[in-house]
C-alpha cells in the first residue's frame, strides 16, 4: 500500500509516517500542495490514497488541491481524504 500525505504540520506527518512504517505501509510526505500534486501526477496508479490537510501553514488550501486532483485526467481516480 502507498499513501501520500500532504500536510505542512511536521509533528503530525512524522507521527503518521512512524505508524505507517510499523504497519508496513509505504508513506510519502509532502509539505506543499504543489509538491504532493506533482508526485501524484508522476504515477497515480501506484497511489492507494492521498491524505490532504484542509488548511496548510503555507497558505495553500487542501480543498483547492482536491478540486485539482478531480479535474486532472491523470489523477481523477486517486481516492483522497481531506
């Protein structure tokens, strides 16, 4: 399983990564919507789910990212949780 986490909260993402590691789940963390979206577009078929923070410290909006994921033909089938 591959999870992509897009969140600017380093404490949360670090703890979540540790939990995933213990469970044997591959988890990648991105602190900006742009970097997370770029990774999703590389190979969307290998992503099982994306976890998106609604509000990020860098002023980006998780809802806007979710809309971009749905509008892009390459990523529109990637499931996500906000």
